[in-house]
C-alpha cells in the first residue's frame, strides 16, 4: 500500500519511540505493519484503542469509588437485615396459632432479598474487573471488507465468539399446609442461564501495542 500523507506523523512518532526502546521483534514488525495499512484503517484502530483506554479509566474510577463506598453499603444492608430479624422474631412471638402468616412470610422474604444483595457485592467487584479487561470491539460498519481482511492478515484484529448469560428470575410455587385450607406462595430464584454468543471483531494485543507505539508518549 502507498504511504499516505496522513501517516507521515505516525512514522515519525514510531521511529522516535523505537529509538528509545530495547531491540526486540516489535522494532521489525511495527514498521512493516505501518507500511501495510491505509490512513483510514489506522484512524479506526486508533479510535478503538482510545475508546478502550477511556472505558478502562471510567470503570477503574467507578471501581475505586465502589471500594470506598463498600463499608457503608455493607453496614446499611446488615442494619436492614438485623431490623428484619427483630421484626420477624417479634411476629413469631405474637403468633398464637400455628398457621401460615402472610405478614411473617413477607418479612422473611424481604430479609432474604437483603441477604442476597449482600452476597452480590463480591460479584459486583469481580464484574468491574472483568469489564475493565474486556477487549474493545471494532466498528465493522466503518471498514470495508478488504480493509477488514487486511487488518486480520496483519494480526491487528480478530474474530471472536463470546458466550454470554442473562439473569432470569424464576418463581417456584410451594404449598403451605400449616393452616386448614392450605395456600400456595412463590419464592424467587435468580439463575444465570447461557443462551447464545456474541460475534464480533476485536482489537488484538498486537494491535494495541502497535497503536501505542505510534502515539506520542505521555
């Protein structure tokens, strides 16, 4: 491919960065890659790389704030659980007959929801970390088919299929037999069910290193 005027600055930055770096395979591969792509291909890859950095910075800030707020969140939830425990115990002591008590059931259900919320806090931090490490998707609509093929050939992007799961709440009926007539209630169970996969092109580690090598060091 012919070198375009728009890539002249990238050549200058890449060569300057190579002078400062240790001798390794990148010094041989990156000039070749830069000579093989168009200005449009480079601009899209650079935008994808910048979008990933911005996403990682935003999520890292959110994670750090979550860690700061976590003790107060836990304290509030635990206080709510203790309050429900007090109400439940009081309600049990007030019961005179061994029959199903809807108000007691509601209290126990709301307490259990708080317990589940408390357990989910560990998963929330893990979710942040997973999202921070996720690769950045390529906007396929901005690239022509031959450009996609060229970037795949150079190892800058690749096609992936990523399975994902949706959270689904199931209501499970059960019968109360403590009272004379009996009654049916429902308990909720949250399940993670894998249903299908996402298909997309992503920026590879080589692609990220290449774009980084062509950007001015901060």
